[in-house]
C-alpha cells in the first residue's frame, strides 16, 4: 500500500454530508452503511484529532508506527484496532518519533452497534490487538472497493463485514484466555483493596492507576466477574472489617470508623446498619451476649 487512499462509496469526500444523505434516504432501513474508507501514513507534525465526538462509528487498524488514543491507557502499535463510538468523546495522536500508519472505516446503521458487541468492542473496551495476518489483509482489501463503480457501497459493506467476521471469530476463541486475564486483574484488585481500604480517599481512580487500566474497564470487570460495582465491593469489605473489629476488640466506634476508611462516624453508623442490619452498638451487644 504505497499510496494513501480516501474515498466515500459513492459520495463526495465529506463524512457529515454522507451521514446526512444516508440518514435521509437509506439509513433508517439499513443494517450497515459504510460512510468512508481510507488509509494514511501520518506526518510527524499532524495535529492531534480531538477531543471531539462524532455521530457515527470509526474503526482504525494500525499498520505501522505508534500513537495514543484516549480510550486506551497505553501506547498503541501495529496490529492494534481502536474504535471510536458515536457520541463518545475521543482524541488520538501519532507518536512524532514514530508516526503511525493506519487504515480506517467509518460506518453507521441499525446493526452497527450489534456488530461491535459481537466483535467485543464497547465504549469501555474500544481497543483490540491481533497479530493475525488475515485481519491485516482484510483491512488492506478496502482498496478493492474503488474498482466497483456501480456497486461501491455494496462492496464496501462486504469488505467491512468480512473484517467484523474475522475479529468476532478470533475474540470468541480467545474468550477463555481473556476470562483468565480478567480474573487475574480482579485478584490483583482485591489484594490492593485489602491493603488500602482503610484510606478514606481510596477509590476506583487509585485502584485503576495501580492496575494501569481505564477506570471504566475496571468498573466493568467488577460488574462482570463479581456481579457488583466496585463501590459496593469496597463498602462490603469495609463492613466485614468493621464487624471483625467490633467483635474482637473494645475499640470505640469512632476509632473503628476511621480504621475502615470513614472519617465521619455517623455516616459509618448509617452504612453499617444498612449493610449489616444492626447499628454498631447493637451488633456488639448481640455478639457479646451470644458468646457468653
């Protein structure tokens, strides 16, 4: 792919005009519409894209070089695919020392969101890496679309859905490995929370920074694997620690409140009653009475 290409099938080179056109004539009844396909070897001084939003999807496949994308905590490189979702703020920029080269497709339609879900993409998980040469070839085949003068839009959808099929199959086969990796993250998260739950300012931000992961991704991991949000997990852990301190020590409730991460004893007492069923004082009395 020596030359850059950029075209719309078969409309003028303006994605918003294309989207308006399709919205008024085809999009309402179409499962998938390809708005633009393109390829670019970025110059080192190309301005950053964004922050901004769009009303359509855009998928980029990186051929060479490196860059950064707001949806990923790390630097992206060859083999990475990143997706911009409609009405979701984004920004991205090539590495000036090693500018990236990528192929992209912008698309919309009634089934576009479902295709992204089947490919494992979401606003919280917009990046996927693959070393499969077949995927790279499928993206490079976008160039073939321009040869179809009378059915370019059909060919564009065909090539793009071929890419979707390859990604969906690859990610389905990787699911057990992904689950293992997600479980590893959760176990690391639980260990870190256990060491820092007593810090009153500890939260999802600090945990995500420790794991070097996006906050939204960490939040989804808790919901997916532990069936509860991070905030609930932290409260339950703190309440468990508080129960143990109330049962095994004679510390004041104010001291226990601080030890489990709450500087306000009254707030701690309300949470304790909500999650345990008794106020701290009654819980201590009940447990001491039961033990005698």
